C-alpha cells in the first residue's frame, strides 16, 4: 500500500504530538507536577506512528514503561494523558496508573507495563482470545531490546507460533537496556533472527522511518489477519537521552547520539511531507496547532482534581 499525502500529514502530526507531549511532560516533571519515574519516548516516535497508523481502530496494542507514544498514536486524549501522568482523577486510570501504566480499554489499549517483558504474555493471551472468537483483529506488542532476553519473550513467541496467533511482536531496539549496550547482551546483529527458532518471519529495519514501517506493516498485518500467525519486527532506533529523566545518559557516546539525531524520526516525516508538495508554511501551521493542543492539555491536567483519598483507601481495603 503506497502512502498518500493525507496519511503522511496525519503521521507527521501524530509524531509531533508525541514529541511535544514528552517535552511538556519533562517540564511538568521538573516543576513537581508529575511524580515517580518518567521515561520519555523522544527519538523513537517513528515506530509508534508507523506501526499504529497501519492498524484498524479495533486492533489491540500492549505497551511498555516507555509507552506514552503508543497511547497517543492510538488516538488517546492528550488531556486525559496529562491528567494520568499527574495522578489526577480525570486521567485514564483515575490517576492510579501514572506514567508507566496508562490503559484505555475503549480504544483497545490493554495497558502499559513497568515490568520488562511483562506485557508479552498479555499480548499473546489477547491474540489467543481473538483466535477463539474467530475475528480478524490483530494485537501489537511493543517491547524493548532488553526484553528479548527475558523468558516471557521466548515462551510467548513459541506459544504464538504453534497456535498461529494474530500477534505482531515489535522490538523497539533503542540500543540500550538501561545503560547496557545491546552489543554486550547478544551475539547477533539483528534481533529479528531469533524468529527463526520459532518458525515465524523476522525482519529488522530502520525504526526512525515511519513511512517505511507503515508500508512494511501492510504485508505483516495481512499475514496475521489471514490466520498465518505471528511475526517479529525489529525497529532499530535510539532514545535522545538517558533511560529515564534522572539518568544523564553519560554512557551514550556523543558521536553515536549525533548520528541518530541526524536521523530524527520527526524530521524524516517532515521531509517526506516537503517531498510530497506540503509547504513549510503548512507544516508551521500544524506545529502551531499541536503546540496549542499540548498547552491546553497540560493545563487541564494541572487544574484537574486529585483523587478522593477516602475512595482510594476503600479500594485498597477491598484488596486486602
């Protein structure tokens, strides 16, 4: 499927929303309006946008601790996103989930997960449910390069393979598991080669080119919807900073960072727009609209009410 200009514009707008959301979240964190950890998705936007733009609304995603971009690409409301990160009652999980646990069943987001590899069995189970129901929906499971060394990765892919489940496993290889380079963890260049062990297709590609990912997803999705089973897609990318906001990322070589920033996924999408006849003025207008939306959403989060302490304690007591 060749991408058209309308889709290109939509993808650029979404990628820019993710970038601006994360930049604003960093500012709100530093101002004390967001608590706990914050794992920005800056630099990796091309994967969420390229993969999710190819989906139908009734397809499912399962996310990770670095999952804001996935949720926004799935069409989540930015106001509710900020409210959730700020622990407010108006957030998607009423402030109970925070940054690492955004879920929204109405848009088939089965949730982010703070446990590395913890989401992979969830995606596999969802795909099994789809197969038993006989629909042609697909589950997308996002996880990091570090998760490929977890037992859940191997067990889940094996199960998905033997039952031909409609799940696409997407490795977001940002080159580091916290501070450990991927080259220190595995002796293969392409993590997609691990697919061979389970008899499923595996593909490695540039994770910063959202258009290439979108086009590649067409055949992968067709295969899954046709009952032919799972695929493993490795998208190679790079985060533009440390593992989380309080990690300075001193272990990341300057020349390596410079190279990957020259392949910034938002800039690549902008270049695609320019090549397809969209003017700088039109792109600037999109940018202004996104900035306004982000500002309004952040203010909504700030002004939203705190959860009821009494109700929260009652919920806790019911779990005891």
